[in-house]
C-alpha cells in the first residue's frame, strides 16, 4: 500500500503560525499570502480531524491538539535541517563526537589536521574531560580514556601505553640525587592517590607522607610542575614536547604502569562508518612517533 503523502507545506505553515501566534507574520516569513497560510492550516486540521488554533481578535492561540503537535513538527524540521547541513560538495558529512581525556588531547591536537585531510566527509567534534565519562549522557560517539580498559558495557580498543614517572622543573631537579630526596618537595597528586606509593615501591624507597595539591587534570598538574610548584607523576610519552624543550625534566628513570589509553564505545551501539574510520586512524597514529 502506498504511504499517504505528507502535507509538508501545511506543516510548515502550521509551525510558522504556531511560532509567531500570527497568520500574518507566518505569511510574511513564508513569502505567501495570508489566505494561503489559512488554507494550508485548514487543510491540515481537516486531515487530522482536530482544530489546531483558536482564532482571536488579534492573532491565534494553540489548542491542546496544536500544542501537542508543535514540538513533534519542530523536531522533524530540525532533524531535516541538520541532515541537509551535513552535505558538502554533494557528499553527506557524518558528525563524530569524541570525548578525550585532557592529557591525550594535548597529544592529539597537532594531529587533527591529518585526520581532517584523510577524512573530509567526517565532521569531528572533540570534547575534553578528566577521564570520568558518561558516553550516553554527554552525547559521545566514543571516548579516549586512561585506565585498564574494563569499563562496564563498553568495548575498548587499546591505543598506547603511558608509563608514569616523576617530572618537574629543571630548577627542582638539581636538588634531586636519589628518589628519597623527593620527600623534601611537594608531590603533586591526581585523584588516583595510590600512584605515588606504587612509584616509590618501584624505586625501592619508602613513600613519604604526601603533601601538596590534588589535581583532576594532568595538563594542569604538568603546568604546575613546570612552574616549579612541585613534582608531578605524569605519563612521560604525553609530555615529550615539554621534555624536549626542557620545561620539564625526568629526574629518575623508574616508571610504573598505571594503565594505558583506550578508545571506548558502548557495546549497545553499533560502530558507524565514521567511528570505524576514526578508530583505524587513531590506531595508526598511536603506532607512529611521539
């Protein structure tokens, strides 16, 4: 059976009149006469078998039926408009929204032009976070996170290891000859409070009482360390530019493995072509040089 043709012109006339609460202003917006708008609305009312407006001395008011229909019509037109906006040069651009933990975002940023050049049909949107992510609630297609890869209900693709080591400003490093000397300086901490104790165990030195501020962002903690405010336990590979420029130095070789970076998505959501393209690209990028 053929599907009845949608009365798009009538729906557009209804939406404009409902938004303005005026047939006259709707007609001006649509560049047609008032009679045409009234005709389209009456035709829609006849098809639905219900009045959509109450006519007032000045303008119109929505009936209960009209008020119920309006958000559905608006949503439908918004979706159509959003889809049309995704076309570029005759091709459909697919929007891909990726959440990225802040530390990895610093590494990712200079590489994004390469992704754009390789995948011009993907409109990539990057949102940074502190590793605590709600894929559904934040409207993310996927997220790059740091940890052990075991997130409930998520598929996780390993990207790269990120051993942690103490990093600090060169001026502080000059006072550090052995790991025990760290006890004399503020030790900047993340919300993963056990990491310093694990590092001191790996270095064969008793852990001192921790003092110093706690950060929820490794880039912010790295900035504090570079400014001389203390020693930070950071993923060395993510701060290669700062180490090369000697804004930060690594006073001791000992490292710990506290996790790695993963690309995650919900198991309940099938992988789209854009998600697959990004996964392939980021895996290749992570195999390249820092």
